[in-house]
């Protein structure tokens, strides 16, 4: 009888694991959200709405968090340099469907992000040993860096008067003080024509750079790149010196708003932040707690949770005040057809008001 009970327990455990794995796959993020874009094309919203004298650090714009994670799927290899230990090994394979749902933050690539009005791009990189090249990542490998840079260059070539802020937020597995590591990453940019659009850091202080400066009076595309490498290079602005980007690390919507309100007050009261790019990290992150995990299942994916929070943020009555302190509004699922037009109207109205 005891042997039969033990066997039954093993069968139940086995069935539970099988069901969990199946649910993990079915719960894949692309199953619940659409990558269909708005019918509106925002490829030229800057050239159509901004004034030449506008200072670039005061220009409101949409930003994409983990901008290049759109190609992550159930077949994507885990990046051991950045992924949590639970996502690796046997346990990682067991819960991969679930963790994929918490890693995919965008559903389209660079070209469509830019067409949807995004101008700030949060980039994470890691070296893919199997492919022998750098990829964009968010726990899992997504897209070859070369492909992303080519899309950015094409957009800037085709749309004079637009500019991009490229924040190389993380390069996993490198030493930021290493010249060798820097040059390896820099070579990807050097191999494209993207540097032709990069505004160097030795012409003007960031707070003095105008829209006229960065686009040569709307005659070309422009680019500001920020990185954490310490190697002196005119095309890479120092991250620590030129950006303010604080993260709530919350998934309860009211707590995120509370955090953003506190951040707004800190920036307003401390003038040292006001000469930098100031990022409003309007993102809901799954908390590794019982409540956080349950909420993640309720919305099925980070994308689903992002859609809900984006709607919540649009209803927040003091959004314009937040934009005044933090003009770069960074979200997950930034191109969601249900909210992108509303966000872009807020951005354009903010930039064109008297």
C-alpha cells in the first residue's frame, strides 16, 4: 500500500510538471498581444513639431525599455551573463515559457519602434558565444547588434530632422574600464555609417545642445549615444555624467506612481539633475514574491502588464508634471496599438505648447 501511495505521488508530481511546462509554452507573450502598429506614421514628428532652438534635454519623447527584445521566443538561448540563476540549467528549461513571458518587453524591431514615434532606445548587449557576435538581450538573446545598427542608420538617413538617443544601458560580461572590451563593441558602430550621425561630446555641454545643432537645422538625422565604458571617445557620452534614470522596481501601479512623484520632486529640488537627460521609467516589473508572481499570472506576460499600466498612466492627471521633470517617457510594449496614439499626442502637445 505504501509503495502504491509513493507511486501515486510520483505520478501526480510528474503530471504537475508536464502541465506547468505546457502552460509555460502556451503562456508565451506573442499569444496574448498583437504586434500590429497604429495606422499613424510618426517617422517625422520631430521635424514637423519641434523648434530649432529647443534644447534636446527638454524635448519630450517616448522611450522603449529593453528596446530590442522583440525576437525573444521559446527557442531563444539564455544569456548566462545576464539572466538570473533560476533561468539557467534544468530549472531554467522547466520554467522557460514563464520566464520568456517576463523577458520580452517589445514586440517590434528598431524600424517599427521609430516609425511609432520612439526616439529613446534602451539597449542591452551581450556576446553570443555560439554565434560569435554581440546580440541584444533581456535574459535571453534576441537580435544581432549589426542588424539593429543598420536599421537605426537607415532611419536616420531617410528622415532628416529626426534624432535618436541611444542608451547603451548594459554590456554584460565586459570590464567597462577595459580598452579591449570597448574597442570590440565600438567596432560594430564603426563598421556601419551610424557614426556619421553621432553628435560628439566635445562641441557643447549637453544642456546647451539644441535641436538645430543635432540635426544641422533639420538637414540630417542626429544621434546621441551614452555608455558606461570609461574609454575616452567623442561619440560615446558618459552615462554617469549625462543621464538620470531611476527605477521603481515595483509591479503595483500605485506604488510606481508614488515612486515617480518622489523622483519628480528630487529632480525639481536638485538642479544638478536638470542638465541631464531625465528618464521617466514608467515600467511595471514583476516582484519575486508570492503576490508578484500571482499578478504576473493574472496578466499572462510582462507585455500584458505593460498594456494595463500604460492605460493607467494615461489616466493619471499629473502626467504633464511628470514630463516636465522627466521628459523621456520610457515604457514597455511602447508600440501597443491601444495606447501609442494617445501617448504620442501627449508628447506632441507637450513639445508644442506655448
